C-alpha cells in the first residue's frame, strides 16, 4: 500500500470544512453520501479553475493560485485512491470461487 495515498485521503478529509454539521449524516444513505462527495469534488475543481483564470488575467494573487492548485491536487489524489480501492475490490470479487 502506498503511504502517499493514505496521506492524500487524510489530508483531503482534513481540508474539508469542519463547520458543516449535519445531525442526520449517519442516517443518510450511502448514495446520498456518495453524491455529496462527488459534488464536493466538482466544486473544488470549479473553484480552482476560476482562480486559475483569475490568476492568468492578473486578478488573483499567486498565493491563491497555489492554494487552489494544492486543493485540486489533493482532491484528484483522493479520487484516484478511491477508484483504485474500488477496482481492487472488484478484482477480489472476480477471484472468489463460485
């Protein structure tokens, strides 16, 4: 197991807003949580793209650009880690005897 994937996943989880409290989060279905994760991923990519465009037109400072790119990198690494785990689980299921 690659240690960078673990640090990427934990870093992304720590970077998410801590003020977003949802008392019904435990009762939510897995599909709702998955949808929320996808929406968070898409929002991160969109905001990073907006900051990048602003930086290219000299409307954003370089620090904001670096921060947005770091958040995007973390989100993409997390998505790749999740995808790899899903593929590993699928391959494990295929290897099971019938």
